[in-house]
């Protein structure tokens, strides 16, 4: 699928945060199970701000004909190897290589991924050698 990769603008911030918050809560059972609904938004604000304020970067996969149409994004800490905090691709675009492109642009090599968020998709993905670093933003910064 034809796409471009770009950095987000201020205009994209709300979309990234709301998609990340909603996706994490709706699609990943352990976040639904262990973080009560009443405190989820406050928890997520602290969690996401902790990641974004500590040197993490965001890349967007977008439609090259309309750079405002976002197909997906990756939130990562650039280092060698990078720490992947979250990878999101809209369900309509799953299986088209957008996630792989975002991972490569974030610096993932040799199919080794260090991730700070363990989601259902990460657990079943056998394409990558995944190392889970829980609470990365609290302990490894």
C-alpha cells in the first residue's frame, strides 16, 4: 500500500493520544481487567506523559495524497535497539505492511523488538523476537 512516513504536527497530538488511549483500553484485555474504568483516564494520562516527555518520538504512516489521513503511528524511544512503546495501525489497513514500515523507520533491525507495552497483538506475533520491558519509563530512563 502506498504511504508516506512523517513526524506529527501539533494538530495530530489529540488524535494520537485519543487513539492510543482508546485502543489500549478496548482491545487489550489485561488493561481492561487490571485498571478499573474509574481511574483509567488518569492512569493513561500519567503513563503517556511519562513516555512522551522522556525523549520518545512519534512517526505517522499517512496517505501521500492527503498527509492529514493517518493510517497508523508508532511511539518509540530512539536508541539501539529502540524501545517500542506503542504501534497502532487502523484495522482497515492491517496486513498491508504499514506496521513493518513503521518499525523499520523507528530503527528495529534483525526482527528484535524491545517493547514497554504488552498487547494481545504482541503476544501472538511470532514474526519478531520480542523482549518485554514492563514499566520502562519508570525504571530505565
